[in-house]
């Protein structure tokens, strides 16, 4: 799996570097087309005198491409999917560049030049990705051996089959050795095998020593649940037990990691900034709720925070006054309880903005599992394995599950949501924090709220 991670990093670097070169090259071509040979030199000199603008443009492009998964070929499901996300990136890119040009006076380049630059660069970047899909993103000659059987093996094979560009291919599938049976790897040529995936081995299994030796000689050996988690970003809760969480070692330092303090600093800074920037939208939305539905404007609801501590979550009210009489129920598509203005507020998650106050209070973080109501959480703790493990970090305004899933209503949906949450808890740190924040914008555009 380490080789897969390295290959994905190289892919990201190559695509990001290509995007940067295309954007800069498109700017030069645009200057040549707009000003001709005589004005090109002066325009080029003016641009070179402002390296900050070049860095700004490349950084915005990198952030937006990351947000819309344009550096992950494994997520490009169809050409339409790729085109939609490229179009969204282009629109927001144009807005960001125009804002930069008008906010920083030395960067006052012509709007026509910016428009022409994007008109040239965006199609070339889309073309690059279509070429990548056709050629560079084909499955590499990486081979894996599966050992064992069971639902997790079936789920793993299905995930590989459904992916357009799987990171490895199954070369052989060996059954788990029965009691007293010989090592199934005996006589198997493992030359050229990059990965061995093991479903489950009993104590005293003769395969264990062989696998340990192979692992120390450069052949990666992983358990099937870990391989599935790396492929999907989910921990399969029905395929692991409590010992697995201990054996991984990734969960033992969550309570003491220094990142909790750094995360708190980022939460305070970002939440304060967002409250200031969105205050006009928040005020207008609160006024719309007041005019169309009366008081109260805010909806307060008891939720569970870190370690299961209760707190009062704040939202703009988007439903009718009588919903409390019906008990805890999940919102449905086209829910009749939602007030007219509430549909718009929920679509763009504006009703969630008051939770920035919860972040400032320390009850929530910007990134983490979504907090649940105590009565609903109590039911899920009985029905879904390891549900309470999600309380090990602060709940979040957005999270790993939110950028992958639409709204959840069924218990089965919440089980998948928990699998994403546990993966995020396992990888709790600055990288997960930054990735979730960047990709939340993409989820906001392409996943409608209820």
C-alpha cells in the first residue's frame, strides 16, 4: 500500500506541475494574442515584476483542483463527472483571480487578459485529464495475492472490480489454511508480487512466519480490512473486532496528540474569520426566517460532543414550529416540514453557520464527525458496532463522511457514515484537517443538503 501512496503522490505532483505550466503558458499566449509582438515584451515584464500574482494564481488553482478531486484519477468516474468538476473549478478560479486583481492594486491586469488566459488554460487542463484517463491512468502492473475468505474479501474484490483504475490486481487467491494444513504459500513464486492481503490467520498458523519473512524482504503484507480502508477511505466495522483497533496502534495516541492544540488555534482563527465574512449572509438569512416564519430564528438542539459530553447545537431554524412534537426524525427529500426559505438555506448549508459559535466555544471543531442527538446516538450504539468510538475527537462542522456522503436517514447509511468517521479518526491530524476543509467546497457545490 505504501507503493500505491507514493504513486498517487507522484501523480498529484505531475498533474499539479502540468496545471501550473499550462496556466502560465496560457497567460503568455493570451498576452501575445491580445497585445501582439510589440506589446508582448512590456506585458511580460510587467507580469514578472509581480511574482506574488503568479504564486497566488498557481496556489488558487492547486487548492481548487484539490477541492474538486482533479488530482485523483481514481475518482474520475465518467467524462461527465470530470467535465462538471472542471467547469466548477474554472468558474471559482475566475472569481478568485478577479478578486485578487481588484484587491491588490499592483496586480491590476486587464480583465480581457484574464478571461483569455482561462479560456486557453481550462480546455488544455481538461484535455490533459482525458489523455491521462486513456493512457497514464491505466492499471499498473502491480500484483497482489489474497489469502483467506469471508465477506471482507468479497467486498475488497468488488471494490477493485468497480474501480476504473484499481491500484493493484489480484494475481492469485489462496484459501486460508485449515488446521494442520501446510503453508499455502509453499511452492508459490512470489517474485513480482508487490502486495499480500490476508483476511484472517489463526494463532499458530504456519503462514505467519512466512509472511513475516516476506514483509522484511520488501513484500508488503497487510490485513484485508486495512487494504479495504486504504482503497475506500472507510473502516469496515462489520469485518473487524476490538483487537483490530488495538493492533493497528493508530488509535492509541488520539487523546494525547499535540495536534489537538494546533487544531484549536486553527478553529478559533478560521471560525472568527468566517463569522466576519459571512455575517451579511447570516443576517439576511435570519431576517428571511423571521419575516417568513416568525420567531424563533435559531433552532437549539442537544447534541453529543467529545467523550459523549452533551452541548447545545445552534442552527438557523428551517422547519415549522411543531416539529418537536413528532420526536427525533431525520429529514427526508422534499420534506414537508421545511419552510420555503429553509430549502435554500439547507441547500447551501447556510443554516449551519451559527455553529461557528459552537466552534468558538470549544464544543465543536471545524473538522470532525457530525454531532448526533443523545437519543439517536443511544440507538446507533446498540445497532452499529464501535459507534461510540467517534466520540474520541471533537465533532465538526464538516467531516470526512460529509464530503463523501449525501444526507443519511437509514441505519445502514449511518453505518457507512461511521466507517468514514472512524477512518478520519484513525488519520486524525493536519493532513486530514486540511484535505477535508479543501474538499468541503466541492461537496457543497455537488451535494445538495436537505
